C-alpha cells in the first residue's frame, strides 16, 4: 500500500493487484479500511484537488525540472542517482530552502521473479546540497506510484513499508 493523499479524517492509499490500481480510504485514527475504489478513481481525483485548493499548508510532489533547482541540489541528486538504476521521472516538493524528492530504483532481479523497485526519499538543503535525510519507503514496488509522500505544516509524511506512518520536521 502506498500513500496517495489525506484529509482531516481519512488517508487515501493505492495498491496494485494483478496490474490494477485500487484505492483505499482508511480511517486516520484506526487505520480501518472505510471504502475500496476499484472501478474509477475520478471521485478521488476531484476530492484531492478540492483539498489542495482549500489547504495552502499542504503540498504534494509534482514533476520537477532540473532547471528550476539549485546547482547544489542537482549535484547531490546526481551523486545519489549514480549508485542506482533510476526508474521513472523526478518528482518532489521545493519549500523555501529544502527539496524533498523520491526516486524509484531497480532491485537486483532473482531469476523467475517479477522485477521489483525500491522507493527512496531524500531531503536536500538547497544552499549547500547537503543530504539532510534519506529513507527507503518500499522495497517491493512493481511500478512507480505518484504522491508517495506529502508535506503538511512543515512536516514530511510518508508510509514506510506499507505499515508505519513517518513524520519528519523539515526545519529543526
């Protein structure tokens, strides 16, 4: 299960079952599944857009272009990326002097097994390019999933290993 977006009382996540994406609405306090969306996700896309427009302190990742990023951040990204086979496009959030982004990297493939991806997340300081935080969200993704993290009120939120909600302060 990968985080998609949230509201005051629900968390929305996606999972892939037999190459089909299914969305889940989870109770934010208990984690109990309230509803499963398998036919169409249009209702949830509209809800997500409404929530984003109503809440300025909430940010989801979006496609990032290297041209809009400071040179120090680009150098750090290239150093990190050189260690892995990166899959998919660059998505992230730039807030003041921080860039938060994630990368999907290909895992070593075992014969006869479906290829898996690792979803890695990073926080980089814009001025120095210093890596402030790195973590692995998932080691068994089969496709890159957008919006696997978000920022709310200067905290980065993501679900680690499909089980643990993690919150990191962007400024300490």
